[in-house]
């Protein structure tokens, strides 16, 4: 999946360059306007696909049941939230564990969820995660620290202020 997301991001960059080339022309012909419309549509579709792949759910879905997205979480994440449980390979997640994961991750921003999942669950390096998300390595570290702090505070039951 990481490779696919990377390829889609490369395609998005190429599309944006094509759009800039069309817009850079001093005079736009009818064909140029049609091309620009088509390229804008392609950019929109590729951005939608990237959002879907990164979040694991339909970005346009606004219903509360879908908001938690518990069905999209990797079971390896349970270790991060329930440290004394032993994970057996292929074990099903209980409804309580799904609720717990959804509840804990609900406090994270989308970017913090993405970084936390890629670094902690997928085991990616900061450099590779930064490349995939189009951020700097220090931003990845900051997002991860925020996510871990929020998860720790949530696990301890304490209230916290978002910085």
C-alpha cells in the first residue's frame, strides 16, 4: 500500500506540473481550457484516492458510525494501547477493543493518526514517512510525539490541552 500511495503522490505532482504548464501559456485556446478542466478533474480524483488509501475509508462519508473507522485499524495497534495483552496471530478484535481503539484515536488529528500508524504500526522510518506524506522529518517527529502524548494522557484518564 505504501508503494501505491507513493506512486499516486508522484502522479499528483506530475498532474500539477501539467496544470502549471497550461496556465503559464500567455493565451489560452479552447483546447487549453478543456485540457485545464480535465487536468483539474484528474487532480481532484487522485487527491480523493490518496485520502481514501491513507485513511482507510471514504473521505466523503460524514456519518458518525463511519467517523470512528474502527474497522480500518490494524490489529497491531492494540499493543500500543493495551500493553499487557498478548497478541496471537490472526486473533479477532473484540467489540470492546474496537471501541477502545476508536475512542483513543478519536483524539488524534488525521495527520497524527497517519504518522502514528505509519511509524508505529507499519514500522516505517521517519525519513520514508516524511517522503510519503510530503513533510519534513522533524514534522513527523513532532506529530508522533503529540500523538503519543495524547494516547498516554487518554490511557491515564487525564485531561489535556492540545498544543
